[in-house]
C-alpha cells in the first residue's frame, strides 16, 4: 500500500470489532499498520487516514457505531 500496489480502499473490507476478528487477524492488522507507518512515516500515514475522500474506506476499520466497537 505504501507503494500503491493496492488501493487504500481495500481497508473498507476489514471490520475491526471483537466479534468480527480473531486474535490472529488483529495482530495481522497491527503489523500492517506498523509497516505502513515505518515505510510512509507517521505524518504521511496520518494525512492519508485523515483525508476526507478516504473516510468511507476507513469507516469499518475504525468503527464508531457502537461504544463497544470503538
């Protein structure tokens, strides 16, 4: 993703809740974001995650619909 081999919109398929993930999948997501921050840098990663046009892609990975899911 830092080389744009995959579009950022693929993150929309990740639903990051306790019910929808396993311990292994949460660790995978953690490592994915660690790699992104290592290769892009925190500033650029934050810019991409904060970009208004990308908010739909991150809605399921950072759910806000239920207090239990946040």
